[in-house]
């Protein structure tokens, strides 16, 4: 018993290290607390506003997230260090460093946002995903080893021998868990390197005039400028988009994701987008969650982008010879706010009726909506031809796509909407949110070519 007690003390995580993790988690929460309740326009710090209430909800979400993450980290540390009797301090400190980085990811990302993302912010988000991968790997191996143990018959002598091998077995499982999680993390980082792939679709619309057959729309969505996506990335996307010579460019939300003073300089590249019929934008949930949507929208309009706020505009056919707009309307382009908007800006939020009321019979309608959830109503009640959306990121990092399907059946790609004649295309996103990672869900820049039915 004395030997076991001594061995246990040798392998215990020092109390001060447990406190270190807790302190960093608490510091992150306090930073977010200050950010939530401090109104930079009011030095009294006691002004209660709707925005402060939203930040309070975000504060409690982050608090819950950091606590759950801390519990997961304690479990992982125990399995990788305590159970394996690893005493090498360099490995312990490396693991602690990864855990501390993960703790500051969510509360610190927006505070540390810059025009070009900081490496520490990218590393922090990657650390969160590595933690989740490691947790899944440990649980998966526990299940596999438990099933294998049940499938083998062990005599008392074999059980005794196996008990002596527990530490060696724990080490093998720990190494395997680290190998799996690290490999998946590196694959995810590699998947986000380079430029988004170009995805080309050909979509037939029943009511599209044949004079507009071959109409080209470039679809950009979910760039999330500000956290781990910077000005240089957006500049490259703009250049690639212009090289495609589109008739129209649409941006279906989540263009920005940080403080306006951090990302406004990078947003200037949006003003360089060029298309014959212009550039159109609808809001996403993260655009509102920056807390400065009205400022972002005003900046977009200043840069020449048409912001669609639960409204629609006619898109005219063009004369074949001059390419000038004719007096004949080819189709209507409608756009709705993200549902999140009603909680941040008065008069905002999805209003499909406002955007699609008084439709002209026989005229085609294309709807821009950040979230795919509007597709059912828009198709069944208003009979739109096509909806273009984003939001899902295609799951971004496997296996999260399976969780997305619990919310919407439209995860990525082109779908028919129920038994209607309507279609929806959901982009995997041109950038990424949070971790600079893509695993089995590559980023995309989408070129839609429209065709008439005949």
C-alpha cells in the first residue's frame, strides 16, 4: 500500500498546475466579462442596453464553454500523464501549453483581432480542436479495447499478468490517441492551406428567359474576416472573382467576425469587386454578433455593394450587341436578413414576406439567405426558383457535418427543395470560422451558371 501511495504521488498532477489551468480559464472569462459590460461610449459603466444583454448571454456561453473545456483537459491530462506514469517534464509542459492556448481562444480572439491575424490566435483555435480530437480518440479506444477484452476469455493467471501490464497498455493507448489527434489536426491545417477551390455549377431555372441563358453568378460566403482570416486572403479572393468576369457577385453573409477597427482596413478590398450587374450582400449571424452591424453595412454601401435588407430588386436582361441593360426584367433578386438580426438591431431579422410579397407571376426569383432554414417557406409558399446560402461550412471539420444534419438537411451542395420545383445551393464557405482548419469539407469559391429550361 505504501508503494502504491508513493507511486500515486509521483504521478499526480501537481496542484499548482491544476490551479494554473483554472487561473487561465478564469482570466479569459474576466476579460470577456469586462468586454461585455463596458460600453466604450458611456464611462459610467452602469448603462443597461439590449446589446449589453446580448453580451451577457455570450458571456455565460463562453463561461460554460471554458468550464467544459477545462474538465475535458483535466481528463486528458490524467489519461496522458497520470495513467501512463510519464515523468518527462518537457512533455507535461508542452501539454499544459496547448491547454492554456485552448483556454484563451474563445474569450481572447476578438480582443486580439488584427488586420492580419496573430499566430497566437490561430494556434489557440487549433489547440481547441486538438483537445476535442484527443478526447474523441481516447473514448474511441476505450470502447475498442473494452470490446476486445470482452471477446477474449481470461484465466485468473492471465488477469494477474494483465494487471501488471496496465501501465504499459495505458502508455500505448496514450501514444495512439496523441498520434490520431495530431494527425487529424495536421490534416485539417493542410486542408485550409492555399486558396479555396473553384466549384462550378450549372443550374436550370424554369422561368429564366433564354436571353439570359449562361448568366454567371459568383457566390462568396462565410469569409469571417478578422479572427483567423486577414486582409491578404480577402484581396486574393477579390482578384480571383474578378478574373471570372461574372455577371453578378453575391455575398451571403458572415463576411466579418471582429471589431470594426480591426478589420475595416481589410474590408476595403470588397470595393474592388467588379460585375456587370453589381455586387449584392445579405447579412449573416456573425456580422450581427460583432455588435457593429450597422457600421459594417454602411461601409459596404460606401464601397459600392448593394445591401439587401428583406427586399428584392429586378435584374434586367441585356441587349446582345451593347451589353447594356434593356427594359425587360430577367429575374428578381431577393435578400433576407439573418434571423439573428432581430436580437441586435431594431427592425432586422428574417422577413420572407416583406422580401417576396407582390411577386410578378411568371418571373423567376433568386433568393439570398445566409441560413438554409428559409428554403422550405420560400419554396412552398412563394415558389422561388433558387436559394443561395452558406452558414453550414459543410461542417468545416469532420465529424461536425453529422451534427449540422441534425439542424438542416441542406449541408453542402445543390438540392431540390422537397417536392417543389425550387432548388437551393449551400456553399461550404470561402473562408473558415475559428480554427484555420478544413477536414473533409474544403473551402470554395462558387461560380453558378444559369440556364433556361428550353
